[in-house]
C-alpha cells in the first residue's frame, strides 16, 4: 500500500508509517497496553487517535460521561496524550496541536525521510473505519461515540450475508471528516460472527483509504503484489443493466475488480477491497465523485459473498 517508514518512537518499540494524510502506528512494545491487548485479541486495532481543537476539553467531556481514563508510561519530553477506554477496552486518544510547537510525531518520534516524503503516493487519507461488534453492543457503541465525541449517528442498514443478516450503522463527526461504521449480527456464521470468534470480541473489519483516481491506484497496488478481492463476472452484468453504464466503464471496473454505486443525485462511489489480512480484516480503496456520501451499501452482499468463498 506504499506506506513509508516515517519514524521510530524515542523510548518504545513503536513504528510510524505514513501515506498522504494517513498515519498508522505499529506497537510492539513489551509489557505495554498494546502487548496485553494483543495477547487477548491477536492482531487488532488496540487504539485510535482523534485530532481535536482542545484535547483537555475533549477528554474531560468523555470522562464526564463515565468513560474510564487511561494513562501509560511517558518518556522524557514526550507528549502526554489524554485517552479513555472504549466499550471493548481499546483506547481512544485525543490529540491537539499548538501553533509553533512540535507536533505529536516530532515530539514522540525520531522522524526519517528514508522512504521519501509522506505526500508521495496515490492515497489522500483515511475515509472511514469499520468495526465488527457483538450483536448486543451496537447501541452501546453508538451511545459512546455520541456522548464521548459528539458524533452523529446515521441511518441503520440491514445487509444480507450468505449466512444471515448483518445490521450496519455509521457515526460521523459534525464536519464528516471522521466516519466509523459499526457492524453487528445475531446469526452465528456470518462474517461478523466469525470475526468475533477470531478476535475474541470486537475487532477491526476494514479500513478505507481515499484516492482521487481509483483505477490508477488499484492498478499500481496490484502491480506491487497487493492481492485484491476478486468480484464475480455476473456482478458486472447486473451493474450494466442497473445503471446503463458504458461498456468501456464496465470493462474497466471488471478488469480491476472495482465495485460501483450511484446515488439519486448522480454521485458515484468506486471501491475495491484487498483480501483479508490474517483472515481478520481487509483494506478498502475508495473514490467519491459528485458528492456521494454513503459507503456502497448496495455492494455489501456481493463483497461478503466473495469473501465467504475465499474463506472456504
């Protein structure tokens, strides 16, 4: 996915990777919160960081609603990051930046440009994150994001999985810059249910990254060896009939295993998924056109069926 090694933590076994505006931190520190979380859940998302105007105010809001604060070991001259625990025990950090002061990455990491500048590459940032939840936890997570962060909840969807139904609902920040989709299912053999078994609880379903040209991006990543989920040919036959798309566009979508959706205003959403990583989560590449604001829910059944075939 062409993330560059951007830095190493000053006092911990923690590595920073960046691509465009997206930053991913890999934590291999022994005897840490991340280590304990890994022992319980395996490869997973143990923490997220949210950029806010005032970290202290945001933290006090969340703590005021009863969410447990967390404080870890902090080295000399490193940033103290206020955080609370989410319903699954993972951490949610609040980060702000002061003008003319070192950024979080500058204060906590030894930065490197060994792989080139972070803006090089076709990804522009994180579009959304999707979590798989126990069936009885969906409302708890919605309440958590609404109270602790002031997020808004979107409409709920029922999505057919080859082995049952999945309920999906997303939350977002007021400006739409942060989006988190939440999936849950009461059926025992759906993709969500199998995810819960692997994680021993709530876990990451996928991370979606934005691009301005998905055809070039997916082609470049595929040439690098990134394995993308293969979409069956009959999907494209149906797509051509449903939207009366030009043959050339259908051929392009099919050649790159791209999914397509269009809203009532003509906005378009093109997206592709990688194969599952460690049989746990996938990475999604998305391109939004013409103000499209959804998540391609119309394609969820096709994607879940393709993933189910790969799991057999």
